[in-house]
């Protein structure tokens, strides 16, 4: 079952979110070779993708996957509540690991 985790993102900031993938005992799972994807949309039913996370799997052997949205993309996000999820894809099987709301906070210093 997917875990719910709500996020706070500030317009104009580089946003990084780390996910640690562990087994039932809390031990890291080696996720080397797996594919991950994540998108932000205003509403789950909308076709328009507001942002796509870049994915860093350089620590995959320790179960760590890092998702990032660059500062320029965050600056263009409309304030308010959006939605996101994280998919893991292994051999054509898609599994949602995490989902939730993304609250976009307005930038003051720009």
C-alpha cells in the first residue's frame, strides 16, 4: 500500500525530496536497476503536468531515491494545493510508493 506524505514547496526554490525504501523490518532494500517517476498536477484528474521530478538513483543500493524539481520550474508553479505521486516500475509492473498533496507557497524574495 502506498504511503501518504504531503509536501511543502516554495516558489523559486530548488525542491528535493528523499525517499528511503525499506522492508517490513526497516532494513533498506537495494533498488538498483528499478525505474522511478513522479509528476505534479493541479488535480489528479487533470491532463496537464505542472512539474516532473528528476530522479537520482545514485544511492539505490542503500534504498535511497532522491526526487528534485529545479528552481526555475518551482518558480512557475501556481500557488495552492497540487497533487503528486511516485511510481516504481520493475519489469513493466507499476507500483505507487508515495502520494499526497503538494502545497505551493508563494515566493516573497525574487
